[in-house]
């Protein structure tokens, strides 16, 4: 389904930079917490706007997001956008911080070629259904797809 999200964006390299993600999530939660926007139905996401294989590393855009009501007002570093509804392939993983690239590679390199689907033009994203536990992250990798 369509989701409205508040976000904090970063432009530049991000692969393997756990500290960057911590900073971005802290900024977003620091904005959302005092506004009582984090609840039991909230979803945290990371949206990848560019293909890291073809976009220059210093131009890569990511957005760390929180689902919000469409009427939520944003300002400053916090923006708002809509994630389009549609068909997404979703794969759930439990990963350490160093295993994300391997999981993405499996989705694109193993699952997708034999799935009967191809990537759609919408951005892909990760949903975090739970907070980290014992150094592991539960993550749903979501790739927009359309039939071949």
C-alpha cells in the first residue's frame, strides 16, 4: 500500500557506514519523538533513491524514514514524501551490520533472475519491523517489481 513518510536524507557514500545510519535515525527520532509520532503502528524505513552500481558514490541519496499521517507538517531537515503503492518483492532477513550487502546481492542476483519479474522504476527500500536485538537487525528488503 501507499505510505506517507517523514524523512531525513543523506547524499553521499553510505555503504558500511553504520555511524551514518545511527546519526540519521537519531535525527529523525529526535524530530518525531517530541511530536508523539512514534507509535506501535509506526514503521521505520530506509529508501534508496539511486542505483549504487551506476550513480557516483558522492551523489547517492538515501532517506531514513518514519511512516506518518499524510497531514503531518514537516520543516527544516525533515521532509515528507509518498512511497507509491504497487507490487514489491519482499524478503525478510536477520542480519548483522556487515551482512546487508550480501542480502541485497541475493535478492537481485539469485531470487530476481528466476522469479519471472524485473525491477520496476520505483525506489527500493528496507523496512525494520523491530529494533535491533543482540547486534542483529530484522529487515524486510522491498524491491518494486513488474512481470518480465
